[in-house]
């Protein structure tokens, strides 16, 4: 019998159970291992009868058995599987390479003088089983490549080290915690918040929507609007009376050095009064919406503050679990005589993840994790961070990537610095002072993700592979740079909020005897604190807190109206005509569209009013207006976020040379590109920009037209009474109030001349 045929026959000896084990573990079960150096003849006899061996003689088999230096093809295939685990270089091979490798392995011994004497019929009968064995080997190797290439890396190596159930408080730690728990219970807001038991009446009052509103003023945060669904959890007092939260012992010495974590110059900076006020509000466990997070100045301070609050919450929660683990491990004989038996502590949720942090780009996730590590690393002491190198490679900026040479505003550089990939997710678990990156979600304390990265896991209704149980016990939700989410896809945010704090579909190994009662009652959403930070006032962001948040402690929103608007930054001499149209709701797109067709567009259809740019904030309005212009055969070009570079270049060229009378220009394109459109002589703001400085940036584009006369430039902006925040950010609070309450619907301002608008 030829050795090639014998090697194929070895595949036929695999049972379904052996094939399954080979596929799952990459090796044969130890039960089937050959113990003796010289296999027993019975092992050959037990092989299923096949025509492959009809021409083989027993002497040939015996000779082959006595050659231990020649490995069988099956053993060589198994050795390739082990090499796949040891060598990262083999991950780049493709399935076609593996198929060629199999043929080489099977035909490698033909040169020894033994010909391939198997008959065609025998090959056909064993072909199916050989193919099954090849699929096992190919799936085991190629499947591993797909897991490492297509799927994100998950750290399963440190599972036992970071498992809360298997860890205990260090020696003396439990006694220290038990002694201080009663004394801290009255002042530690963390314990007060989680130990508060709501009644059925309280839950009904929260869900009914009735709230009491109070307005207070703090020195740095300014005017605060506080809403409280329950009277016993009223607004915070004055800033001088409100205390800072109690910090975990690992943070007691490092929290005051908060600003050093985000200071690129490594200059020691004391914690600012602004950050102290933020920490005081976050420590009250009320929902917070702060829409004045400037990307240039305040955002690093805000990020450091909420990272400290998140880390403090997680360390306290895990320390409580570890202390209770040690208490439950003690034998009951140590209990004091006459003492009442204590119930098992309830210190957990239905799943382990406690904090969800939404950031738009990988660079934001990198800065959050670096802040965590800096806060945990006290002076002269380093902490253990697993998979840190891999994390920096995947979330850091590529060193070979050169920054663009084009001029961009400072806010653009602040937003898009670093790695701007928006599809990612990573789990972080923290036990004592050790950090585990790439932890599985159900073993994580903190989940840092982008809206898109989380949406792909949550899936949609009807999909077979979807999971949202890990969001069931989220106690702290942070939405950082929520204004950037508006420029990505706001539907992802709404989809995430709909799946927050739902009852899980599976138990996931939870110990129900230690789950908090309010979590079992499906009241987790009333205990979740939501922190939203943005650079703009936006009704869609505010809607998240009003419609999707039901914290029993209430909400706090900063309400500081700008005194001067961005219209003061317009440098060209330009008349600004603001026209108000009647509208019944914020999302009344039909009223805006009809007003534009009836009142605005006819004024610009004349050939004299050429070189007109129409700025459109909403993509849906852009599509509607584009379709209308196509139907009416209006000479126009369009530039949106989905326009290719070549199409965009042609549109800019045709518009600048006057070959296109109109150009449709979307807000998201300007947000991501910041290109200067040359040749503008007339401006129409179909809607007020979401970012107030976009108004002045677009108006200042007129200065790039050296051919047009400044006296003929025009600017028209449409607004409704629901655009109060946007109008105040552009024209100023006082002027916006006059425009909204005036009987007139048209208002004129002139910039750049002697009578300036500011």
C-alpha cells in the first residue's frame, strides 16, 4: 500500500467525536494518544476496511511501523496546529496555503520509492471522509485567523485573577471596612445611593413625570436648573455647603493631582475650583448635563473629573464585594454568642459591568484609560496593567501617519487629534490596584465604547446574534463629547438608551442571593446616574435626559445663556437677514421646507443672484431639497459627507466659475472637512448651525472671493421659536429674546461696517 493512501486512511479512522474535539481544541483527545513507541498491530486491524489497502502486504506495514523517525501525515497536521498557536507569523496564511500544505504533507513520502498504488475506486469511496478531516484541520487553523483578524481581542488569560467571586479582601482589610462602614454610611453618598430602598409609591411618582424645579447659582458652573421627582431628594445646597465625595483609600493621595493626568506639559497644576464643583455634583449621584464643555479648554478638565468619579465608584463597589467575600468565607463558629444571624450581603447587580463610557473616537478611549492608570499610580509605585502594549498599538496614533498640512481651526485639531477610528469597544476590570484591559464584557467593571461599536453588539430586533444583557446593571453612564455623536449617527445613541437596564435574558452565573433587591425588581434605571457632556445646547441631547433617564435623585442642567454670539466673529461686511417661520414643533421639517420654497428660493432664482451657497444642517433636509432641485431642473451642485473627493472637487470648480448657480452644503461635511468654498456671494442658512462658530466660519468664506463686490453680498438665515438656544449662541441672548418675542418676523444685522452687530 502506498504511504499517501495510508495517510488518507488515517483520516478515515477519526470518529465524529474525535473530529469535533480536534476542531475545538486543535489536538486529539489524550485518551487516543499512542503510549508505546511501537504501535500494536491491533490498532491497524481496527481500522475500517477499505479498498485502499487491498494491494498492501503485511510486511510493508510492519516495515513502516519500524520507522519511528517518519511522522505520519496526521501527526504533521497536528504539529502545524500547535505552530499556529506559538507563532504569530502563521496567522497571515490563507486557506489556499493550507490546502497546498496538506497535499505536500500527503505526498511528501512518495520519493522514498513507494509508489501510489491505490485504485481510483478506493479514492472515491474515502474521498468524503478525507474531505471531512481536511475541513477539521482547515477550520481549526483558518478559524483561528478569523477570530484574531475579524473579531476584537479578548483577554481570557487573567480571568481568575480579576474574578470578584474568587478574590477576597487582604488581611485586615475586611475588619477595617466593617468598622468604618457604619460610620461612613451616614455621610458616604455612594452607600446612601445604593442602599436607598424605594417604595412602590416612589416609583409611581418617578414614572408619572411630576417634578419640582429649583434654580441655584454656583460660582464656576453658573446657573443650575435642578429637577427632583421626589421631595426628600431635593436640590443641592450652595457650593460652600456641598461637600466633596469620600474617595477610596487608593485615591486619597492621588485625586488632588488630577490635572497632571491630562497635562501634556507635565507641569504640576492644582485641581481647579471648576473641577471641585463638578466632583461635588457628580458625587451627589444626580444626573448631570453640562453643555459648555469647550473642546479646547474645559474638556480635559471635565474628562479627568468624571474619570475620578468613575474610578472611585468602581473601587468602592469592588471593595465592598471583596470584603463580603472574606466575611462569608469565615466559619460561622467565629460569630459572637447571642448575636443574630446576618443575612447574606446584597452588593451586586444582575451582571458585573457597572459603568458605560461612550466616547466618539479611539483617542478618547486612550485618554480615559491613561487617566485611570495615572490616578491609580501613586508616587513611586507602578500598577499592573495587562495587555497595555497591545492597547497602545490599537488605540494610539500611528507614528508613520503624518498630520495633514492644511490649515484647520483649533477646535478641529482638538477633536480630531490622535486615532479617530469610531468603531471600537473594550472592557476594563479593576481589582485592588490592578487593571485588566480587553476583559470580556461580563467580566468587566467598565465598558468603554463608541456608539457604533456598541450598536454592532446590541444588534437589531430579529437578529439571531445579539446581546445586551451586559447593560442590565449599569449604575453609571457617561456620554463624553455628545455633540460629536450628533455628527456621527444619533440613532445609535437612541438605540443604546432603549437597551439600558433591561432585565437580562440569561442568568450569566450570577448569585441571586447577593443581588440587590431593587435590581431584582427591575428598578435599576432609577438608580443609574447619567453624565452628559457637550459643547453645545441641543434639544436632541436634552431629550436623552428627559425621556430616557429616571434617576430617583433628580437631574441638574446648567443654563448659562451666552451674552455675545458668534456673529461678532464675522469679519466681512455683510447684511444678515433673519427670517422667522411659523412652526408647531421642533421637528417640523415640512413647515421649514414650504417656507423656503415660497419665500426664500424665488428671491434667488434670478441669474443676478448667482454663486449662492445653501447651508443645510440636517442630511434629510439636504436629500429633500436636492430631489426638489433635480425635479425642477435647477442648475446646482451638491456637497455632502458622502460625496467623493473627485465629485467634491468638480462641484467646487463649477460653483467658483459660475457654471452652477447653487451649491448645497451639509453641516456634517463642514464638521469633518472644514474646506473653504470659494466663489460665494450669497448665503442661505436653511437652518441655524448646531455649532455657533460654524456660522461665522461660513460667513467668512465670502472673503475668499476676490472677484465679487462686497456690496452685493447677502446672507439669509431661517429660524423658528424652537431654535432659541441656537439663535442665542449666534446673535446673543438679549438680542435673541427680542427677536423671538417681537411682532416682526424679519430682522436685519450688519457686520464688518461702522455699525457693527456687536
